[in-house]
């Protein structure tokens, strides 16, 4: 078992967990409930962590995370159907529900 991702924001680690599980990679969360312990623990010790259960999936998981994070930070896109502007995190147009690609 190896840690693949850690972040101070639980939403980011849960997003990574969901990305990996959607690709069939078994993961485990650690330190998730420790956010409230900051002060008693160092802030870095309380960061939420995503661990890969099977080490053989590490490289594949790493590429999924890299792709997922780069997609997340891309700019908005225009729908090919209705030309409506959509935020980067939408895979479907909010206006006409057409797919991004």
C-alpha cells in the first residue's frame, strides 16, 4: 500500500479518491477526520491522504490524477451545439446537456 495524494483540503482528496475508484482502482483514505485536530497536531499531520491498496496500480493511478488535475484547471469551454459558455468542471453543457467533446 502506498500513499499517492495528500492535500489540506478534504474536497480535493475526495475528488482524487472518486477519480481513482471510477477507474477501478481500490483506494483507502487516511487522516480524513483529523482536520478538527489541527492545533493539537501539526497541520501537515492532519492533511487527508489517499492510499493505493495495490502497489501495481500506482503508475496508472498517478497518470489518472495528473490528467484529472490538469482538466480541473483548464479554462471554460463553449458548447458545440448551442455555443453556450460552460465552466471547466462541467462535462455536459448546462444549457442543452450536450457532451463536452
